[in-house]
């Protein structure tokens, strides 16, 4: 029985993770859950899975959680805690074997880092962890013998393809992406893109930020950085290929010219189950369907259009430059996406905010998690100032 801590249990990945747990009775015990503010759903999860510890984003939600648990007639002892310290406590409980890191943004960065330092197995959905602190996290994983198993579908695909060869035999990785909802949208229509349209991802159902990042292709930029740290490859060895059907989740080309691809239906339960049960492959026990390749008939591929989707290259540039730049890009993107969703800026302003934040990036290399956190905080502040400037310029008559 593997004992789990799931950080972000009320989110898209977290709920899918619990579906996998539910579908494989007797394989897992949920020891700890972490979530932000969705008290009703978290209470249901606690009542169903009976964890010993639950961490919430803020202290003020805990009373409401207690009341909901009472209303559900739940009488088991459960320790409730809050904030970053609560997430760290959940992730480092001695009887946790594996931590699933699936919180929003950098909220669980410290908890994931401490889980690695405690030598836990980590199922990593949260790409921001490696984007902002890849070097520190991977170094800690080596020092403490912690295995990091990717959950992000592209990186899970690469992990699976690598079972066909060794890392030193890789020529290049090909990360695939659907291209998002605006793959065929003419450039002239980009200024009219609304949050509602950008939230309509053609293939995957995901949280808000990653859905918008998929529409701008920032998601692929962040995935290049994540792949660099996970698989120890140079930026030039990591390519992105648009593949609208999202049947191939990524590929590895080996030095002998052989290309190994991982295919499957677009359902996050597959990479989640793979990570939870690795190195075993278990029969899926839920209502997951297999693939009907004959019905697909054709698969399409194209190079990404970096003119219409500049965020992809901003991510690559951040990786090539290194230091604190990936942290700056991630923070600026998150703030810009929030502003876009709040209709404060337009879709095409997102890369502008990121690029402006990159000009102000502090020099140097992060030597500690504290430095990363400080850079994240300052970059958010600067991105907000740029957004303010954009809004002010729009209020000037004659400006768009
Ligand atoms: N969704 C996917 O299919 C997918 C695929 C690959 C990678 N990822 C990555 O996985 C991560 C999660 O994505 P998602 O789509 O699942 O996001 P999501 O649906 O927005 O869920 C985010 C989770 O984080 C929790 N959270 C927010 N603030 C928190 C805080 N202060 N303390 C503790 N928990 C907090 C939320 O709790 P409340 O809802 O209770 O506030 C929720 O459980 C992201 O890094 C994303 O890039 C997602």
C-alpha cells in the first residue's frame, strides 16, 4: 500500500489523481491532502479518503472545513493546518511515501522542495517547481535520493519513451502540443480574443492558468524548461511540434535515428496512474477507453508559429540565459494571465508584459530557495506595474 500526500487535491490534476486512487482499491492510502479554498469539495474528499492531515491555503478556511465535516457526519480525528507551513508539514509527514505536487503556481514550491529533501518520491504535475527552481530541486533530489516522476503528459510521455533507451543515447526530445484554440485564428483577429474563447481548450480540461498558457503557447515554453531539468538535456535538444489531434504526447529521437513515441487518449488519469504505480503498469480500472487508431486515419504535424505565439520563444530564451530569468518569466506570465482573465489587458499584451519583465530581470544565479521566492515576489510586483502602464496608455484618447 503506497501512502500518498496530494497537494492541490481540489484542482483538475488533484481530482483526477483521486479518481485513480478510487479506481485501484487497496493500492493507495491517502495520508494527507492540501488545497487552497474549495472547502465543500475538500470536505467531501476528507470524508471519503480519511487522511490524517489536511492543509489549506489560509487559516480562515479551517473553521468552515470543520463545520462541513460535522455536517457530513465525519467523526474521524484529522489534523488541520494552513499556509505554506501546513503544506510543508503534509509533504514531509514520516508515513508519506509519495507526494503528488499539483498546486497552482508556486504555492507549493517550498513543500515540494522539502518533500524532495525528505527523500520522498514526488509525482510532479506542477511545472513551475522546475521552471523557477530546477537546479536547486534536481540537486536536492540527487543528494537525498528522491525520485521525481513527471505527471505533465508530455514529460510522462518522454519518461515512458526513455524506457526504450538510455539518456546518453538521446538525440532530441520532441514535445508535442495541440496548438491551443487559436491555432488557425488569423492574426488580424487576435486583438479580439476574449477570456471565454481562450478558456475553450480543444483537447484538455485543465485549470485556468494552464489553459491560457496553452492558448499563448507559454505552456510549451515552460515545458521546455521543465524537460531540460528532468532529463538533463541542452535547450537545443528540446523541440516543440504542433500536433492538433494530441494523440502523440511526445517523442524521443535516439542517436541511431529511431524515434519512439507515446500515444494515448488525452486523459490525465493515464500519466497520473503511470506516475503513481511506476515502475509497474497496472490495468486501468476506471472507465478509460482505449485508442481506435483506424478511426483516427490521419495525424497532423506543424512547426509552431513563433510570430503569432511569441511566448514559446520567451520560454526558450529564459532557459538559454538561465539564472533567475525563468523565475521572472513564470511570475510575469502568471500575473499577466490573471490580468487577462480579469479583462484588464488583452491577449496580445501577455507576451508584452513578460518581455518587459525580462528586461528588468535581476542578474545572478539562485543560490537558495529564499532567493527564488524573493525574485518571484519582485517580478510579480514589476509585472503589475507594467500592466498598470498598459492600462493607462489605453485610457489615453486615440490609443488602443
Ligand atoms: N490540469 C492539467 O491537466 C495539468 C496537466 C499538466 C500539468 N499541470 C500542472 O499542474 C498544476 C495544477 O494544475 P491544475 O490544472 O490542476 O490547476 P487547478 O485546477 O487550478 O488546481 C490548483 C490547485 O491548487 C490549489 N491551491 C491554490 N492555491 C493554494 C494554496 N495557497 N495552498 C494550497 N493549495 C492551493 C487549488 O485549491 P482550491 O481549488 O481549493 O483553491 C487547487 O487544488 C499546474 O502547475 C499545472 O501547470 C496541469
